[in-house]
């Protein structure tokens, strides 16, 4: 009986885990909601490359790129930043 409970718990954890967005997706969705003045639930990913994400929401599109800046001490500060260019126009 105990092994059945463990199996059920493992399956539930797998199901719940598959429904969550990655940290990067959550970060971009939250930033896009602010940048586009659009509810986060309306944000959709239209191009999902490794270091560049193009999103759409509320009739607008925006591209985010993962960029790193050197910081004092030799480290790097890496963040998803919106790209401000002509490709980011209203649909």
C-alpha cells in the first residue's frame, strides 16, 4: 500500500511540475505585462529561441534578449531586456 501511495505522489508531482513555466518565461511574461501595459495572462510567446524571445500581447509585439554586462569584481549581470527597434511595432 505504501508503494502505491509513493507512486501516486510521484505521478502528481510530475503532472504539477509539467504545468509550471520556467523562471525565464515567468520573468519575461511579468516584464512584458509592464512594458506593454497588458495583463500577463494575455502575453503569448510567438518566437522562443534560446537567447531571444518575441512576445505578443494586447495588439503589440516586443522582443527580449538575454544580455550580460560585466560588473566590478569580474562577474556578470545577466538579464532579459527588451529590444527597442523598428521590428517592435504595433501589429
